[in-house]
C-alpha cells in the first residue's frame, strides 16, 4: 500500500510489534503496547507529577527554583504534545517500560541543538524519577484491583459497543468520555452520568462508581472544576506589572493622544491604510472603557485595548529582572517607541508565554498585530517617524542599526510569534463539560431558572431581592433563547416609545434588534422573542424593573444591582458566573459566553453538520462557526466510520 500504513508483524503474548510507514519513512514501533498489567492499575496522572515537582522546586519561592520548574514543565509539555497526551492523562508505558524508546523517538524528532536535546533528556529523566517515586509509594498502599478508568475501558471493550453508540445512549459527551478513559476522575456532581454508564454497559449499580477513590483529590475537586486558566489568572492577579495611572508621564500621554488622533481623525498627515482606523462609537454602546480612549461621548474599543497593551508592555519593561521583567527604570520606559525594539518585544512575548503556562495564545497574536500595525514599512505610525529612535535608551540600541532596520527586524519577530500563536490559553468547553455529559445539556439551566422563580415567590412582594431574582431569571432565559455576546445584553435597551433594541412590531409581537455597529462582526440582528419568554419579559418590565431603578431613569433593559442610577451593567458576566456556580453544582461556574458554546455544541451533537442553524442562533458567519466547531464534524465522520467498521467486524466474527 502506498502512503501511510501500519503492518502487524506478529502478536507475541500481549505485545505488538508494529511497522509503520509515515510520509514515506519506515519506522519500527517495537514494544509500543501496554506494559505489565500493574502499569494499568496505578492511576497516576501527569498532573500528579507536575504538582510534586512544583512542591519540590517552588515551595520557597526562590527565583532559581521557579525557573527550573518552568524549564522542566516546558520539556514535559513538548513530550506530551508529541505523544498526544496532556496533564490530565494517565502516566503510561511511555514513562515506564517504553520510556527509553519513547524518549529517543521524541528527542530524535527535535530540530534543536545537541545541548538543548541533552537538556530535554535530563528534564524528562527527572519526570520519570518522580513517576517512579510516586508509583513505589502507591504500590505500598491499598489500591483497587482496577482503577475506574481501566474498568470503564474494559467494560466498553467487552460490550462490543462503539464509542459513538455509547455516547448517544448515555448522553455523556465525547470530551468527558475521553477524559475518563485517559485518567480523569468523575466528580461527585456527575455521579449520575457514571450510573448511566453502568446501566448501558450492563454493570450493576455502583460497579464503576465504587472504584472512584474517595482519597483522590479529584473526588472532592472535579477535574473539570479545576480550571487551569482561572488558576493562572488568579496567580497573575497577585503579581501585577502594568504601569499605574500615576506612573504615566506627561510625555507618554502626549504620544498616546497623538496616536489616538492619527487612528481616529478623518484626515491625517502620515500615511494610513484603511483597516488601521479606529472606529468611534457611543460610550453607551460599548463595554467598560477608560478616559484615555474617549473623546466627548465617543470611545473606541480598539483604543481601550491598545492603551491597556501599552501600560502592560511598558510595565513589563520597568519590572525588575529578579521578577522576570526587563529591568529598566521608570523614566526610561515612557515612550511607545519601545514597540519597535526587537529584543524588548521578544522578551515581553516570552514573559507572557511563561505566565500563560507555556502557551502561545490569542494574546500573543493580538499584541503582534498591534505592533505590526505600528511598524509596517510603508504606513506604520512609528516606522514613518524615525525621530522616535532618539527616545529609546541609547545602550539598548544595537550598534550600526537605524530606525528602518530596527522596525524591519521587529516585524520579522512579530510575524514569527503571530504565526505560531495558534493555541488557546483556556478551553470554552472545560467549565461546561459536565453539562455536555448530560442527556439534555440545557436541563440544569432551566432548573436554575426555576430555583430563582421559587426563591422570588418566597420573598416580600415588591421587594428589591425579589426584583433581582426575577431579573436574573429573565437574563438566563434570554441567554438560552438568544445566545448573543454578553455586550449585547449589557447595552440592550427598552423604551416605552418602542425605539429600543427590544420592541413590539406592528402585530404587537416582541422582537430584538441590533444594528451592525452594535454587533462584533457587523452582522445586523433582528429576530422575534421566543413565545415562551414573553410572559416573563412583560412581568419584568411591568413589575420589577422600576423597583431596581428606584425612581432613577435608564434605557437599559437589565439594571445592575450596583448601578441602579441607570449605568451599564459592566460586570454582568461575572454575576452570571457566580449564579451558575451556586445553582448549577455540576460546574465550577461559567459566564455568558459559555452559554453560546453550550447551545452550539449541544445542537450540533443532536443535529450533525447543521452549522447554518448555529450560525443564525449565534449571529455569526457560517465560516466562523465551521472553523470553531469543525472538530465536531470530524468526530461525527469518524463515529459513522467506527460504526461501519464495528458492523463489518461483527459480520466476519459471526461467520
């Protein structure tokens, strides 16, 4: 056979000897099977190893120890990526009987210097030593004959049932099943899903559930509840580095105002391409902004983001070296000229990557896009003004380089980072994975709405608490019926004269509309309000909204508890996360954007390839939807193929 192919040479005992031809290269994958049976019985995950090394190296907050930990983590992440695993995966033969072969194969594939390869090998040896130590300790304790994960895998194989059929019959999502099979432990809140799995596999009740070790931290702290992004964010908040408003010099502020004018004015003296213009919008139609990004009653979301980028970048340059910063003095960083400095930009991007757990993500891409706009050779704001070079610290400028050369070199660096920044620092599915494991993913949402209604009914009539509960119940219902971005719910207006976003048409039916400028992708929106939502909506407008306003005036539909004077509800998503954490115990809490992902994923799971409906529901372009949810299409294709193969196998086995 031509192309990629695998050939089973012989099947001695429990091991496979496999020859593989991949892209024309023949590889001998000897001893690639599972090792001795005890390797299956110890349910150690890579997260256990990471936690152990972190405890060893970072306990005393020593800079050297923290850096050593990061170096080791980088090597482990690369190795896991190469073998198709992550931190939640169970430690398998690749760190046990197949360690030497696995590491040699991985190291040989690296296009790095021999010194770097040696460092990687040394780091991986450390990870193996930690795994061995944990294993030796675990083998001396009482362990179940089988782990939950192995028992589930064995039962699934014994049932001769395809994963697609199992997922369809139990309502457990492909994501959750993959986690369970690779070492993740169910949470107490998802025990009902485990019982559904037992029933489907013909097991007695508790046969799988009883294997979940009560002494395992994941039994009291769900693996989907420990959101890595939130953990990193909480840690990052403890170590701020951006410039504070009082640290911004008058000179830097003038540079900013000049840039703001260049980006927003109709006529400018410097060259400017069309897509480099910042669009001004009414402050009332935008998310939270800053004074520096406003002019009169207008603001630019792009300017708000750019000003934050400037404060963060220059704050990093001012951060001391012992805190992993660039080590400049405060007075030396007061210029946007640093965006053209090659080494400073590269150091900042590396800094962000470390704080993101070694991930090059959307933040890197956004920053690089901003930089490239400033230093574009023909029309960049900075590249057209060589006098900016005089504002940089003289000793930081490489000898023999001029402004044009510096901008060109920095452009090369920015493009490299931009092109490689394809990962995501957070998973949209992770916080709602438990809901996607249910037969009906939206059930917990409606139960939460019902809980709010019941609680409101028990409160004093006409009271503030009752009004807030009714507002929250309406907001949740709206998020389900019209899964728009949270900004649209913040700026959603209702006016008695029917001129707001929420209005009644000529037939007295409620509708919701937004102009193109109110939508992120400039796609106008005008749809009817779901009939099941109308009574709730009218009750809120007629009975509860005025109570929240407390005699104040506002055009916004949703009135914040902390902005009763009519201000926009800036922290709406955070409020939603608090409620979901409290009322939907299957999750660690999630914000408004997760509703969009929940609805889209659940719909596509029930209606494969119906991307057009999802695009209309989310008010997104169909290309965007297909790109974001293409993995579901591929999964469904392989599920159909898997069912076909199982059918063929069954026919042949019966002959």
